[in-house]
């Protein structure tokens, strides 16, 4: 059965929840969708460090300067100004007062810490599980809001646009506009249209198109593919931030905080050699990008799937008290960090680019917004300052929800569309899993930390061939979440590799090595 609402929010991380609440507060009928069985989902619950608030001796100008430096001269200043001026107020109103997130206190004051490249201690946190606390509290508010309907276990297949879906052929002459989305009910495997006056894309990151990623499995970059196919402008996609050290094991990559190196941990190769001095005079304490690339190069040189972090010089009891969560994760995979070397690899962490948006989250397609990690507001430029992303998701989510509610009209045009054609062909799971292996290893090796023109061209050839294969079996396939994700994944990989190949200059997180 078809669905209809005023505002359709695609994604239930912090950005989606923030947008849903602000639109619903204006009295609009909101539907929020996630492809996961539970509402709490996406990268948000994985965030450990914290969210920017304000330091005791801080100012918007100081924060702005830190963001601009990290962004390597490529930030859009109006967006940075909006973030630094509105951000702290919205943290207070939404997260502290309305959601009562259990942030840590030091006496009567919120506990504030600094992270790399912050000139002030301005980051508030809830132990080392800030994202989980925020997502838990805000999803509670979403679940109890009378104007919000929740669709979990529903995957967005495509955005509905005038140019692609209207039965009225002359609609092609109208400005590109979105009037909802095709959703797949993962359980019944039926696809249906959800019509909406305004649609807000909040599908999060794309880390999972890479072999190694800190992101959860739902972060397959679906929103980039959806927007791309709808004709929305996407940019800065070449700026993928990689985290230098995640635990290498057969389980999901777990982030090993940079503070382990800060406390004296050193990086060694499989032969126990401290290789970082070959790359930078600061050795293991070199800047994040340099460490990540050095690890990647050393893995290639030694033909070994990881390098190691050695913190055995520290007192075992001190280590267990200082890093309880990391210690536990290591123990879970049989590594005792007080006695053993910790196997680590870099991993795709954050997408600085995405669907281009205005200060209110409007995309280049009418009636379509994008917020959070899927969007590109211009705040991050070519590289992200730590802990700005949760704040950006909160602020743009809130503003987009408000603007969508304000501009949404009863009389919006909904063209007639063709009924969804059900196909019955089951896709062989072996094909899907091999195609994913292909996407992830190609992105990792050719469009990853160290890029060369030859590698990127090779990636494009592989992806274009793969895309035609995937499209040909997609057309006749019985829809499942897996096939929909694969189609999105290959499209997003193409979008990122196109952006990387076109960006000739090394800037921020985009690094091209000259060919030997
Ligand atoms: C390990 C880790 C640590 C981090 N630490 C920090 C930190 O300390 N501070 C900070 O500011 N940032 C941090 N970040 C980044 C930050 O967590 C994210 O940028 C932010 O949470 C993104 O929020 P979002 O709402 O845009 O997307 P997400 O939280 O990723 O939510 C995306 C939503 O979209 C849904 N979705 C996706 N595709 C579809 C589809 N096709 N159909 C239906 N639903 C779909 C997902 O299920 C999910 O509900 C960290 C990230 C990671 C991975």
C-alpha cells in the first residue's frame, strides 16, 4: 500500500532525528525511515569522542579558525559561520534541555575536552560512547512524538522525481523536483511509493564501500547514489577521511583512539621495526593523514595485512584503567594489550563531501533536502576537524526540518506514476558478495589513501563493467535489501572515483602520489 506524508525523512541517525523532530513540532505529518530493524542506527551510535559545545574561554571566532585550518582552505565560510554561531545554542536546547543526554560533568560544569587541532577544550562527551547516548535520547523523543510515524526495516530504493517517474511526459520540462521515494519493505520484499511534499535525505556515510571502515554495515553510501540518480549536485566526494588505527581482526573494525600513541604507543611493522621515522621526524606522533598513509604503504611493502601498535612499555594496571573499552575490545579478539602487539589497519572513517546543500539543507533538486554526513554543507572543506560532524548533523537537521515544514504545501504536484513492476528472479547471493568484495578492495587499493591516475583509471574501468552487470540483473531481480544496497554501492563508488580522478591537486584528505 502507498504511503503519503508531508515530510519524508530518509535515515534515523542524529541528522534524520533532528530533522524529523523540528518538522513534526511545526505540526507536519512526518515519516522517518531506516533500513535497519531498530531505529537507533547509522554512524551516530558509533561516535566515541564527543560533540562540540563551547569552551570556558572560547568564542565562535576561535572555533571558526580551527575549522578553517583543518579544512585546508577549502571550507565554505557562510556554512562555518552558521555552525559556530547556532551550534552551541542548539546543543543546549535540543540535546541538554529537551533530550537530557547524559553528558559527563565535572562538579557543576559539563566536562570539556580538547581533541587534535582544537585550540580550546570545547568538546562534551558521555564517557567514550557519546554517539550512543545522543542517539538513544533523541530516538526516544522521535518514538513518542504524535506527528511522527516510524518505518524501520524499510530500504530506500529510489527517489521519486518528476523527470524520472511522472507518467506525464511533459514533466521533463519542469525544474527537477522530488515528490517522495520508493521504499522496500525488507520483510515482505514489496516496493511501494511514499509520496511526500518534502523529502529529507539523511542516510549517513559511505565508509562501507571500502575494505576497511570504522562505519557500521548500513553505511553503504546509499544517499549519494539516490541523489546522483535524481540529478542532484554532489561535490567534494574525493575527500574521504581515513582513521589511522583500527583493530585488525576477523570482527568489525574497532577504532583505536589516537591517544594510545599519545600515551607512548609506537607503530611497528611485522618485523618489529619502528617504520614511522622513515616517513616523518615525529615518528608515531606524526599528523593523522601521514600516519595513515605510512601504515598503508608499509602494509604494501611488507606484504602483510596490518601493522602493530606496541604499548607494552606501560604499566599493565595503568593501561587497563586508562583504556578500559579498547582493552576490552582487544581481549574480545584474543589480544592482551598489556602483553601483546595490537594489530592495526587504517580505515575509511568520514565522508567530507556529499550532496551539495544550502544553509537550510536544500539540494539542487526542488523539494529535496540533504542533512548530516550524506550532505556537503561546505563546513569541512577538504578535511574535517574532529567532532564537528555530530554538531553539523544536529544543526542542519534542525534547520532543514523547519524549512521543509514551512515551505511544504497542500497543493504540491504529485504526478501519476507507473505501478512498480514486480520481478521474481532471485539473485544469487554469491554474486552479491563477490561484487561487494570487488567494490571494497578496488576502492581501498585504487581510490583509497594513496591514489595515482593509473589506479583511479583502473578503478573506473572495473566499476563501469561491474555497474552494467549489476544493472542487468537488478532489472529482473526480486527486490531485496541486499540487491538494492549493491546497486547503491557501485553507483557511489563511481561517484567517488569520478571526483577523485577530476581533482588533480593534493588537498586535505585527497592525496595523489606521482607515478614512478
Ligand atoms: C567510529 C566512529 C566514531 C566517530 N566519532 C565521532 C565523534 O566523536 N564526534 C563527531 O562529531 N563525529 C564522530 N563520528 C562521525 C559521526 O558519527 C557521523 O558523521 C554522524 O553520526 C552522521 O550522522 P547522520 O545522521 O548523518 O548519519 P547516520 O548516523 O549514519 O544515520 C544514517 C541513517 O540512514 C539510514 N539509511 C542509510 N541508507 C538507507 C537506505 N537506503 N534506506 C533506509 N535507511 C537508510 C541508516 O540506517 C541510518 O538510520 C564518528 C563516526 C564513527 C564511524
